[in-house]
C-alpha cells in the first residue's frame, strides 16, 4: 500500500465511526504493524496489532482526540511500541510464574548447581543489606516488585528523569559492592 497522508477530514471520519474509513485505517496500518511485529509469533503479533489499533481508535474517540492528524502514523507506531513493551512484560511475568510452578529444586538439577545458586542469592542479599535504605527500596520497587515507574516517582516525590539518575546510581553502587564482595570471596 502506498504512503498515506492523513488530514483532519480523515480523523473526523474515524471519529464519526465511518465504516469505510475505519476499514481503510485497519487495513493500512495492519500492513505496517505486521511488518513491525514479524519477529513475534503469529498469535502474539495479532494480539499486539489489535491492541494497538483499539488503543489508537480509543484516542481518536476520546474527548481530546488527535491534535495533529498528520502525525497519525507516528501515533500508531508509538502506541504499538508501548503495547509491545507491555506484551513482553506480561510474558516475562507469566514465564516467572511458570518457573515457580515448575519442578522442585533438585529434580533435574544437581546439588552443586543448587549450592551455587544459594551462594549467589546469599551474596546478593548481603550486598543489598549494605546499601542505603533509599537505594534498597528503589531497587526493590523497580526490579524486584516491577512496580510502575510513575508510581515510584510519586512515592519518592521526583520525576522520571531524576528517577533514571537515581536508578543508575543505585545500580552502579550495587555492582561495585557486589564485585568487591565477589573479589573478597575469590569468585572473580
């Protein structure tokens, strides 16, 4: 399908739920989205594609609507990007749950592997205990609890840019302490 430029009349027709315009919107962007999502399995790609188009149509039909009709393609692309991130996060959580519900420790694993895992976990816990309360809470909220970063910002009374800096510093502090502890144990 050739490149399409979108104007206010097109967005107004979408907002009015014009069947022909909605069909064109779906067909046009589905081609682009399928290309963007081709690395996913068929069902996952279809789920993300449908979620993306539904979200964009929801924005079109919202009170604010689309402020820049010429940027409709960028809106679809950005919305797809966020839907894809959410898809990966959801799958990662399901994978972790599957791992927790899988075979018990020891079944299919040897004792040495279990011991190494336990030692690594103990080393991580020891390093975390050495960190400041603020660093500990920040790393736990973002990486262990996987809380929404906007909620963490609100809790800390900061913005996303400052949170990014705080996370960078906390990760660096953890890494330095962990490497120092590993050197002391003779691991590295």
